[in-house]
C-alpha cells in the first residue's frame, strides 16, 4: 500500500469479498462483513425508515423540493470566502470538517485524500489535525473503502467522528450507526451519480486532453460544460454535447451507478454539492446537526437563496428515449454534428438551470435506475426502488409492472 499523507491513517489491507452490485464502501472489509446484507443500498434500502430515524421525519412530497432532494430544513447557494486553494469549488466541505476538528466537536474525520501514487485515485484517510483537511480537497474518481476505517478509528479511542461520504457509503454507515457505540457521529454528504474505476477515468482524460497527465482539475459544471485545468495554468471548457461519450465502453459506468436511487445523499446531516449552485455551491441543511455545523463557518461563508430557470421536461424526456434505446440494445440517436455547436450554445441559456437543473438530474437518475434494473436485474426492482423514485418517473410514463413494486413502493 502506498504511504498515506502526513497526519492521516489509511485503511487496513483486507481482501474484498465478491459481491453483486458492490461499490466497495468498505463495510465488507470490516470484522463483520455480513452486515452488508442489511446495510447495502443495493439490496433492500429503507429510505423512509432511515430518513425518519436520521432526520426525525421522512421526506414530504408536498414540502418544497423534498420529493427530489429528500428532507431538509434550509437550502442555499453558497460560497466560502475566500475560496480555499486547491478546492474543487470553494472548499466548503473540507472547511466544515476542519472547523469540527478545530472546535473539538469531533476527534477525527474520515474522508478521501489523493493516493500519493495517483492524484486521481481516492485514498480513505482518518484525519485528526485540522490542517490536514487541506489534503482532502479536490475530486477523486474511483471506488474506495471509506468505512473500513470505522473500526480502526474506534480502536484508536475516537468516540466522536465526522464522515465525509458518498451516498452508498453514507447509507451503509447509517444502517450500522446504532451498533458503533459512538458518542457523536456527524455526516457531511456529497452528491454522486456516476463513478468509474481510476484507470478508466484516465482513459476518459485521454479523450479530452492531448496531455492528460497535465490535467489537475476536472468538473462537470451546471452550465453544461466540463472544465479542465492544467498544470501550466491553462483552462479548457468542453460543452457536454461535445464530449466523446460514444468512445467510452458500455460498462464505463458500473451498474451500481446506473441504478443508484440517492443522488443527493439524503441521509447526510448536510449535503454539499454543485447542481443548483449556478457556479457556486449548493447546500442542503437537513437537520439540527447540519445547522450547527454550518454555523461553525460564521462569516466565512456567503449564503443566498437558490434560483431556478428553464424547463426540464424536454431534456428529461429526451434522456428517457436514449436510455430506453441503449438499455434495449439499440444505438443511441446522436445529434447531427452540424447541430451540436448550436445546441451547446443554447443549453446554458434556455436549458434547466439552478434548482431546475438539479431536479432534471434527479429525474434522469431515477429513469436510469428503473430502465437498467428492468434490463439487467429485474428481480431487484421490488426491493431496490423506493416509492419516491416511482413518483419521480411517473410523469414520464414509467410505472411499475406486475411484480416490480414491493415493500419499498407501497
């Protein structure tokens, strides 16, 4: 194993059991890997029950945007002032965790740093010093066993933990939370929809840049562009419609990511993302613990009401048609080359933006889940698809067939 960053503890080396639809959250690498059967998001998730336990209530479809984004108290467009150097956006996530350590609210933070051998490969680490949170800034691409650090953290005497995690990691963590004996557990969640292996991400970079090794930053932005930054200081914007997605293998994104029902990390205490940020960050304060964490930043953070513009119906309906064709083995209908520059120019101006962009992405992920499970794991539909996901896809003509709705869809 490569050495961890200074002041950070990496996970132990444990062989990974072979499991169906596994993102290697790390739970199967612990002393009791059989907990995966009740904790995994891809077996039998209980979002209404978990939301009620974590937040005191489950999502209310009649309240704001909770059908799309899960329970929340407040929602903001936000930016850290000044931005943290090397952060993916402005640095809110690592700033929150740093303040938790500075104020001794927690003893340690479990998060992702860059593997010393590959800046794009995520390395789970246990951070105990506030300054070391800077090592966790930036995006990584690849699966990483974050929860394998839970037992080492407890064994080290840490009873108050914060975790920065993806939805599949957070779902498993919440499922075992009551068994951990912690005095305090605070969860900062980041949204996630599509992941891939680190080697395949390098292949993707090779399609975007002549010198992929010089790329230091990549972000899918809410203005329909991918932004690349380079070691020498250059910058490149690529419209979504001009991405070379047709050159990627069909399994570039694993089935787990194509069937994830939790884009917005609804079981976190606070979610920090980008989708409705309009160039800044997007915060969902989900409960009192999340509100207390946000308060620790004081005047270091600028908060504003999120905005919304454009209409999502057309783009989401078009997405459904393409996913249905792909899931049925048919070639995706590509936009003619002559139309791509025009569409790339128009989408940031007339397409869904802000909250409407976030709603569109959540609906797209819900559609993707239903169609790919029908194709590849039809028996999983009964247990993996919650009722709110069926509600999200219903306006687009997707409803449960016989045997597709189980306890989660009642």
